[in-house]
C-alpha cells in the first residue's frame, strides 16, 4: 500500500512540475514586456525593448521604433523602416539563459 502512495505522489509531483513549465512557457510573451533585452538574430546583435504597445530595436548604430501587439500566444511587431513596415508575428519560449523566438532570435538580460 505504501508503494502505491509513493508512486502516486511521484506522479503528481511530476505532473505539477510539467504543468508549471508549460505555464511558464505560455506566459513568456508577458514575461518580456516592460524590459530591455540583448538580442541576436543571425549575424545581428543589439538591444530590444518591449512595452505593451511599442518596440524599439537598436543595432548597427541605429534605433528602429515600431508597434507591438499580442495576438494569442504570438507577439506581432511592425517597424516602419524595416521590411517595408510589414508585420511579423512570432512565439516566445523560455530557455535556460533567457528566451528564444520562433523566428530565430535569442533574448537574454
């Protein structure tokens, strides 16, 4: 009987840990808002700041300002001077050192 209780407890703790990790990943979009991050995407490195409605990326000696909106679990940005103002949407997930995006960028403090 004690063995069954131990197995049930281990299973419950494993599920709680798994669900906590999934919740952290789902909250990643909100986790990057209100902060300035270092970023790297391909050969480009710089800093990026997110607010609830704006974004500013600095790289190559210039700062590019744009708009930000959240659509479900996607972050959507639009910069008038990058990609002819086209909107780009991407997901964000937690990593050991910061975050990564579904379009290939890494973010860290």
